[in-house]
């Protein structure tokens, strides 16, 4: 089952995540929120884990993982 999960990133890291999502064929939408980019990602559990591992590699704290 796929669910929408979200995260907000600065513009530099948002560009990196966009490339990652496109390369992995993960459906997503973005919008601007003040100085951040808000992502809505339609993911299954496996994709959620992959994205969280990618975010961890960017040295994010757990509050920035997909929720």
C-alpha cells in the first residue's frame, strides 16, 4: 500500500532529493514554504526506507525524515 509522506528541505538539498526521486521513479509533488521546499511523496514502505536513507546521507536529523 502506498501512502503520502512529506518532508521540508532547503533548496540545495531539495534539488538533490528531486534527482534521487526521479532516478528511482518515485511520484512526488513540491511546493514552496517560506525558505523551504515541501515534498509530498507517494511511497510504499520500501521506498520510504530508501528516501530516509538518502536523507540520512545528507546528514539530516530524524525530524527531517519522511513523516
